[in-house]
C-alpha cells in the first residue's frame, strides 16, 4: 500500500473538497470546459462516430489547442440546415461523459462554446442540445447565432425556460430535455451561395463549457473557505 502525506492547509483543504465531492452528484460535471487539450475527446463529425474531429495543438482562442473539421458543400445542394458536424454524444463517450445528465438538478445556468470558420462570409450556426435518443422520442432544443468568418466567436446560451433563444421544435419541452441531456450537436444553416458549391470550408470548436448558477459556485467556494479557516485556527492553537 502506498501512503501519501499531506501537510498543513493542503491536507485539510483536500479533505474538505473530498467531502464536498462525496455528496450525491448527477452524471454531468459542473463546471466543466472541454478545451481539447490532448486529442479530439471523442467528439465526431458524423452520426456514425467514424469521423473524429481533428486535434490542433495551437491556434485556439487562447493560442492553445482546439478541434476542427472540414465540410465540402458540393453534396449539400439545398439551402437550409446541414447535418451537425460537431457532435458530443453519449454513445461516443464524448468528453468522458462530462456533459451528460440532469442539467436542472446540477444547476447549469449557462452553456457556451467558441466557434470559427473560414467561409469568407457570416454563417448562421445552430446548437442542438438533445436527449440521448434521436426524436422521436429523443427531443431537442435549437438555438441560432451569426458567426463571422475568420475570427473566434464566443457563443453563450442561458439554460432558462424563459430564454427566447431556445426553440423547442421536436416535441419534449425544457424539463424533459434538460433533465436528460445526452447529445450536443453544432451545425450551420447552409446559405444559398454555398449550396452545391465544390468548396471546402474549415470549422473549428473550442471551450465547450457548462457553468453552474452563482449560488452553486458560492456554496462550493464557501465550503473550501471553511476548511481553510479551520486549518488556520488549528495552526494557531498548536
């Protein structure tokens, strides 16, 4: 058996954080950011899970790593939604399952990501957050955002039933979807000028994040602070 020795405040802080982590948790990891630090993190460009995103070691919004894919519009002849080309899904174990679960009980308040493309024109991206199975009865919610060409663009979505940016187009409502998140998918609305064009466009993704409500963060911070205060008092007493 290997024994590790911790000293002072570090030991007590580690113990306090362990107690916090030992409390009941749902599947999702909150807060969490997927920054594709070493590989594509099991994110794929197709529904079959046979086309992994490309890992890029540098060039992200902070200069670091990101994931990418390419799309040739030659076979996409009709303007409108394309099939999603960024897919983080339960059946792929994307990001180790960090985004899967009940976002409502986990207190997720914001979902965000960074996007970039080189189409030479502004494109309308959509984000689909859905239950594990495809509809019916999987269900999903769509949101849309305009992303200019050639720059990293932040996209942020408030996870709130009153948010008008959430468009429920597949049946199940807010409670059903966000209590059982199993898929995160991103694609574009194909503009008429690109439909059917024999042209390859690069798309990049980074900093896919879920953030808890401020009250949840305050609770975690308060727990760690209590541990540190107790540590200091014990040090003074000794």
